[in-house]
C-alpha cells in the first residue's frame, strides 16, 4: 500500500480521517437535535438523530477495518 507523508498507509490514514469526521459530526449533531427540539421541530430532531446514527455506524465500521489492518504490513511503516 502506498504511504503518504504521515508514514501510515493511505488507506489507514483515510479510515482514520473518516472515523474522526464521523465522530466529530456525531458530537455536533447532539446540539442540532437539542436546537430542533427547543424550536419544537420534532421531525427535524428525528432527522438529526438518524444522521447521527448513520455516522456512528460509519465510525464503527472504520474502527473494524482499522483493527483488521493494525499490526499488519498493510498499515504502513509507522507500525514497525
């Protein structure tokens, strides 16, 4: 696998990036849910909950793939 400037494989870096952004967004969506509920917009609050659940699943899938790659040559030279 190709490695970028980080020393990790591009795929590992990409998975970490997607996981980070999914987790960060999930944290932010909690505020969006509260904002919608405070505005009396339950349907919108439910939408934000759905989006939050999707990002949570996305982060968990990244975690699974990262665990599979951890300690393997596919992870890149930084794990040596």
